[in-house]
C-alpha cells in the first residue's frame, strides 16, 4: 500500500493582507490548544469537517508544523489505519475523526516525534468500544514568516483580547462594588459602620507578574479542565521545588564550610597557645624564676614551726619519742 503524499503548505501567498487568516485555517480558529504528550513541549490545534477535511497545527513556539488532508485523503487513510470501523455515512466518520484530534482525551495515547527533513510525526491510538482507532500524521515545517503569523493570530492576539476582556470585567465589577459600598454605608447601623473596612484597590496587584505558585486552583477552576494543564502546573511546581532544594543544599554546604573554617581557626589558636607556652618555659628568665621559687619552697620546709621553737627555748630542743624494738 502506498503512503499518502503530503505537500508542504505555505501561508504567505496568495494572501495579500498579512492580518487575514488563511481560509483553510478558518475551521480551526476557535479550536483550543492542548498539550497531548506530557513530556514534550508541543501545543496542538486541530480539527476536521466534511467540507475541507482535517487541519493540524503543532508548535513549540520556536517553530510550527502543519498538515492537512481533504476528504479523498481521509478516505484513503481510513482504509490504511482503520479498516474495521464502519459508519453509515462518511460525514459521521469525519465527525469521529474531529472528536479524536480536536481536544485532549486522557484515554488516548499520543506520540509526537521530530523526523527527517524538518518534519514532525503526530500519532494517536484509542480503543473505541471494541474497535481500535489510530491515525498517523506527518507535518511539514512552515517558513519562519508563516510561523510568526500563526503565533500572532492563534496565540498572541487571543491572549491580548483575553487580557483586555478581564480588565473591562474588573472595571465593571469594581464600579458595582463601590456602588454596593455606598448603599451599605447609607443603610447600615452606626455600630456596623464602626467595624466596616472599605475596599482598597491595589494597582500593583494587577500590574505585577504573578508566578505560577501564586495561583490557587480553587480560584481558577479552568486549570482543572485539562489534565495536560495539571501536568504543566506540576512540572513548574517540581522545577520550583528542585530550585529551592538546590538553594537549600548550597546553603547547607556554605554552613558546613563556615563551621569547618571556624574549627580550623580554633585548632590553629590552640596550637599557637601551646607553642607560645613552650617557648616561655624554655626561656632563661622563666627557668631562673622557677629555680628561685623551688629554693624558697625548700627553705620554708627547713624552718621550725612556732611550737618547735617554743619547746627549744624552754629546754632544750624537741623531744624525740623513743623507738621501741620488738
């Protein structure tokens, strides 16, 4: 069976207006991006319809790959990859294909690999009841100008639009909140007004860069929709933990190095004191002083005590006890 040939598609000509989305991509404009393979940095946008066939975009934000197939290609590839699946109408099979490639499915096994000649292979496998479903796509790399155009239309522009929409919603909510505060101040009793704390807008909160670990999943339920988003969040959290752990290890090493340096300094100080003491003991002045001190102690031992001197004055010396011989 012959492989299906796919031609490389360029998005620049014949579109004169750079801001115009190519007509063959209009069917996937509203399709969501998703990350199919957890361990690969690819985003996928895909879709299929009974008019133009399927279109697939894969990007790692540095490059973009694209492939498309009309209805005839879909028929041929169905015979190649899914000959056991039978449908009453071909449109139903196209809808089935769209459901498999348009959104992420945790029960589907996805594979993305970079091939030769700047191509990327995208494969998926899933069991549909008792029938296995699989498909293999080969995507060609788009020129850099087309890549930038796609990022602008499908990533940057939607993000900017979302930010503007959020800012507008925030303005409306803030105005409504201020109205409720004014109404509350008019109707609340004096005792409650003493405990009332007005809402203070914090502009830096809306302008600073929020890190991923500041986001609370209970406040952003959309992060729970796709398991791929959970994986991204987990990867970032793991990277943050590893970074903190590396900083902790480096800090522990610095503490141990400082402790060892202090121990070495103390040991050097103790050795220095011992050496100084030995040098003093060996000096002539110290030896002379020690000899004089020893002589004075010996002279003190030879002097009689007061009782012995008194006995000697009374008569004659110290009486010695007689020695008894057995």
